[in-house]
């Protein structure tokens, strides 16, 4: 009887694996769908970076950095407005979208900062207005701390950096052990949807098109392996000394109902940033730029065009 039960369990697990097995998608097909004009690719330190560079190159440059698990497409609505009066540069950060994993597999704050610096150098961008969301916010403030002379204005949207409630310095908040390795072969679409829904104040706004984009780009070659590397390398460190080095006027922008990086974290940033202002938007969650683009964009335009 035990043997029969054992074989039954194995067969059941095998069937589950067959049902939910999620292989990588073909890069050529993904690029045909998600790298249409004005997308471009450039090699930076051995990394083939997917980016878009639009607007008037004689105007001031705005650089847009997306969050964890996202891509440059998160800025589609905003870039269409911003590029009317600015040069707008956005990219798939290392480990995400059509850029994929870094050859050195290094996703530390220092490595992200230097990759961004090399990328901007390659595009001839000496200084810019820098805007980062979530993980991209962490990269943005680290860059502004390391190269304060290159930042005209800084916008941090629900930036990662301070430990959230219950976390401690020195911890790896996103390291979920070897069980997380399963995402390399199993990533059901309904779980991706469930992970996106809290990022919206109104979960019904997670459209099929938006879900398909996130799901497809998470299945781009090397992305899931890079995600695991980044999760295991991210460490809670004290950001205060680095934030003190930032000299650019800074806008802290949050959704009041953000469960991922709570708006209460804005207090810590405001204490550390001497030239900052905070805007907390009601009835808004984590993905401000995708759920209700005009709501957050209006405050950004006020800030960058005083």
C-alpha cells in the first residue's frame, strides 16, 4: 500500500510539473514584440542593454529606472508626455526585460551604480533628471550619492533602501532559500497576476495586456536566474550616510496604500535628505505610473518644471 501511495504521489507531482512547467520564451519572438522602434540595444561592460532614447536630444535629459520584475515599458504613458519637452532615456535594468543577466552576475548597489554610469556615458549623458521607482529608486539614490554633480533633480517613487517593519540591518530580505529556485522552471501565470494585484489600488486594473507583458518578460532568457541572484545579493544596509551626500532637490512620491514599500518609509528619507519634499497620493498603491499615470505624473511635472 505504501508503495502504491508513493508512486501515486510521484505521478501527481509529475502531472503538476507538466501542467505548470514554464520554459523561457524565444528571444527573437520577444524582441519582435517588445523591442519595436524606438527600442535600441547597446553593449555596456559586456551587457547588451535594451533601451529607448526619445525626445529632443538638445533638451535636458530625464532618465527613468523601473522597479523589480518590471521593464522600461512601465514608463510608456509617462514617456509620451515627458518627451515633448525633454530627452527621455529608459532602459531594462540588468537582470530584467530584454537586457537579461549581467555577465559578472553582480547586482550589488555599487555594481548597479557603475553600470548606470557607463550606460549614460555611452549615450553622452553627462547630467540628468533621474527618476527611479522601487528597486530603481534604490539605484537612483545610490547613483545620486556617488555622482551628485550629475543629478539636476531626483525623483524617488516608493524607493527601496530602508528596512521595512520587522526587518533588520544585515538581513537579506528577499532571500527565500533554495525553494525559490523553482521559479526557473515553474511560474504559473495566475501567481504572476496575484503578485501584481497588490501593486494596484484597484486590482481590476491589472489588464490582460499588462499581465501578458509582465509574464512574457519574466520568461525572457536568463531573467529568472538573474532575479534569484539579485534576491540573494540584496542586503539591508544603513543608507543614511549615502543619502546625506545627495545634493539635488528631491521629490519623494508615494501611493498612500502601498503594501510593498509603505509610505511611512518616506519619513526616514525626508530626515536624511536635506533638500526634499514628500507627496503621498491617496487611493494609490505601488505602480503609480501604470494604474493611474496622470495622477503621479502631474506632481512630477510640477517638480521638474518649477
